[in-house]
């Protein structure tokens, strides 16, 4: 078995342990925060008997370990329990809201990578020139302004004053959503061959994704620049110059690849952190995503829905981290070959 | 032999490298620092010259000017003249830019850190070979690289070509470096303390190997070292440099038979042999160290007209 595959298996196993831990923790936390979930779900007008019945039905009268065991059996069957509030399977709720959030996050992640890294690379290549100074100031502004403030600014400037972009939502009210296959409007409209919906969904996606990405773009540009500048001081870059490798080739290849290693690691964390910031951006842009759902279920003390949402977010976080580690291994042969031993 | 044009005849007689009155001043936040002062030296075709001096005396700075690297940096003033063959390279980077890696190459002190950790040795050979022949195919490049690796007695060329530098030993990396430096058959190689990061026996073996290969091709070499013992073994002619200035210039035989400059004498008194580790223990300074250049008989650069 290649070291890489072995590492991957280790990481997946470790992730399952983490998810089990997270589920236990959230399971307990959801139950110890004040408030009676059955009462909240049924509202003030329900009779005590109705509330009692719901409690019994959902095993809420049992000790927490017993409840957890019931929950685990449910999860093993591929379910995430039922929402007390909407009375639908949590899985179904999440399936409805998650793609919107993931679409937003993937778009933001793409912007971070496709804007942040090139800006950092160019900044390092033309360091201490005007473009570099502008890039660095821009990066600091990007990093130090919270995502929801970016949301409000971008919305005001580009949607409200200049009317270049829609103010909110995923799609114009006049357009029906594309037939749901992945739940990503952009992908589904491509699959449906519907150019008009594709353009409109991209149009809606642009501002919230950019608002969400701004800090990551700035952070990534700064990190990439620092890592590139550091790499330029290495003897192997002096060697590349001494052997007449072209400047662009050094910057895009011989300095870039070694410099990318530390950047990727942080980038993975940044992208995972988008999940947290997505909520505020989703509220600014009326984006019907999971973050909004998550807050709603917490306010309603919707037990299974809370645990389910957190589990999905944790799983996404873990997957993102493993993906980044794999990428790092691809870029850094030293890790690739030491993978099994590390 | 094919009939040569007048220009190539001239070029063959001209020094491969001629440095005249080279001065280098670094601008630092604490003020200007004169790293080289009025340095004049030359290397004839097929000749091996040694450049000896203590740490910080400016040896690498000369190497970096010859390769045109220093000129591309900011905050440094370079004056004088540096000719490669008949071309002046100070003030015009175009010629040296197209020459380095091709007509001029360099061997670095520490091959392990001079090779890129994220590309295979094969990739790095390919890139260097492309300097001479931009359209060379991968297969042809690897074929050439295999031959070059066999020349430096690396017996599993395919394994080496597929390896990353951290998978090779220090001695193997240094051999790879030598093979890279020679593969485009350069006119001039600048060897800046090659192998001094290796243990002494490996270093000695690598230096002999390099010397053999270079001798066979009649490549010109500027050999930099702080170790007079090393220079004695490998150089035809020696320049001794002290604090940015050349203090003595002699053939190797002359220098060791009749060292004239007080600084050279101090260096010789503290000479470590090739099989010994360590930096010569030279006194910080004595008044005579600052004496002007002493050039031994017959070492002057032959002028083009008289050649
Ligand atoms: N980029 C630079 N900026 C400022 N000063 C420099 C720079 N490069 C070299 N120097 C200074 O120039 C002097 C000569 O340095 P150089 O590297 O040429 O020494 P060297 O003879 O090669 O020494 P070593 O044997 O340690 O390699 C040193 O005092 C060094 O501090
Ligand atoms: Mg040096």
C-alpha cells in the first residue's frame, strides 16, 4: 500500500473518531442548555399532556446515554433524526440548505485561491514596487474588515448605487430553480443546459462569495507573498538564476512550488473558517443556506437538528483538512515519501 | 579542424574572463560598504585559477558579478569592467543573461540546498538542458542526463533522475551538481567552495572527480576557496584576496615557493591541508595586510594586440 493511501486511511479513521466525539459533545450540550425542547416545539398553547407525549415519543424522558444510543442507531441507518420543529427528517432539511451554503463557500474558496495566490506571487516577484505596495495595503484592508461589513459595503456600492448586481437571493424571482441534481444552482443549470439560469445564478453568487472571500484573499496574498519572498532567499533560487532559468518560470514554478507548502496548510484552515463567516454573509444577502438554518434550530432548541447541523459542518471541516493535506503531499515530495512514517 | 574565422581566432586567444578594476559597494541602512575594491583578474581558455581569501573577503561577490547576478539586485553599485570573451557584461545584462547556465555555469558550495527540493533531479536536468536547446525532448534530455551522471560515477542514473534531492546523500548531490554544471559544455565554470559542506574525504574525492572532468574538456575554471591547500592542488594560478582587494597574484608554484605579501604569508602559515577540517586561523590584522597588490612575473593578462 502506498504511504499516501495508508495516511489517507489513518486520517479517515481519525475523522470518524472526531465525529463521534463531536456528536457526543453536541448531544449533551444541546440537552443541557436551558429550555424544554418539547415545550418550545409545541408552543405555549399546547397542553401538558401533548408535551409529555412528544417527550415520550422522542425518548426525551430517558437518561441522556439511552437517548444517545437511540440517536446512534438512527445515524447508523443513515438518518440524522427528526426536527422537533419542522417535523421533517433533519437529513431532508440539511439537504435543502447545505448546497446553497456549499455553493457560496466553494465560490469563495475559488476566489481565495484564484485571486489571493496570484496576487501574492506577483507581489513577491515585483516586491517593493508600486504594485506590491498596493497589493499589501489591499491585503491588510481585506483581512482586517469582517466579512459581513464587506457584505454591506459590496451590496451598497455594487447592488444599491450602481445596480450592477442583485441585492439578495440565489436567483431572480422570475426564474424557476433548475431541476435539483446537486443542489448547486450553478452546476444544475449547466446540467440542464439552461444558460440564462446559469448566468443569473452566477450573478447572484458573485457579491456574497466575494464578501465571504475578502479576508481569505487578503490573508492568502500576504502569506503567499511572505512565503515566496522567503523562498527567493534560498540557495536553490540563486542556483536557478545562476543557470539562467527565466524569471517568470522561477516565479511560477521553481519558487512557487516550495513556497506553496506553508500557504496550503493555512489556506485549508481559512477555507474551513468560511463556514463560520458564511452565516453573517448569508443574512446580509438573504442567502437561504445552512448557517441561517443552524441559528434557527439553536433558537428553537431543536435537538437533533442542532447535532445534525454541527456534525455536517464538522464533517465538511474534516474533509477540507484531509483534502488540503493530500494537496500538500502532492506539492511537497518530502511529505509524500515520508507519508507512512510521519 | 574546420577553418575558423578571424573573430573566433581572436576569441580563442582572448581571456575567457577578464575583470578590470571591479569595485562593488553595497548600500546598507548603516551606510555604504565597499565589498570589492579595484579587483583585476583574468582566466585564459582551459586555465584553472584559484581565488583564495577568508570568509567575507568578497570571493562570492566576484562570482555573483561574473554571473551577472549581483547586477540585478538593488542597493548595490558595481563599477569597472567584466568581459566574457570579448563581450562587456557590466551595464548590459542581455549577454550574461543568455550565457549563464549555458556558456557560463556555477557549482555551489552546498549542493543539497542548491537543488530544488520540490522537483526531481531529472526535471532539473531538463530545465538546464533547455538553456542550450529549448526544444529538446524529455526523452533526449533524460538520455543526456544519464550519460552525464555516468560521467560522475553515479551508477544508478535512472534512480537518481527520479529522486528528489533529499533522497540523495550529500556526496551524490554534489556529483549531480557537477554533472549539471558541465552538461552544457560551458566555457567557464565558477566553483564557489564546492563541497566544503561535505566531510573531508568525500570532499576530496568530489574535487578530484570535478578536476578530472574539467581537465578532460579543457573548461576554464574560477575556483573559489578559503583553503590554500585545496587551491594548491587544483589551480594553475592563484589570486589572494583580502577584504575586497587582490593582494597577491602568482602561479601556484610561485605562490607556494615565494609568498611575498604579508597576508599571503600569514595564510600559508595557517594552512589547513585538504584532509583537515577548519578555517585557517589567521590573525585579525597586521599592518602589512593592507600593502598594495604584488603580482609575480609572467602572470599579467596578455594584451589582445600582442597575442
Ligand atoms: N547583498 C549584500 N548586501 C550587503 N552586504 C553584502 C551583501 N553580500 C555580501 N555582502 C558583504 O560583502 C562581503 C563579502 O561577502 P562575500 O559573500 O563575497 O564573502 P566570501 O568571501 O564569499 O565569504 P565566505 O567565504 O564566507 O563565503 C561580506 O562582508 C558581506 O557581508
Ligand atoms: Mg562565499
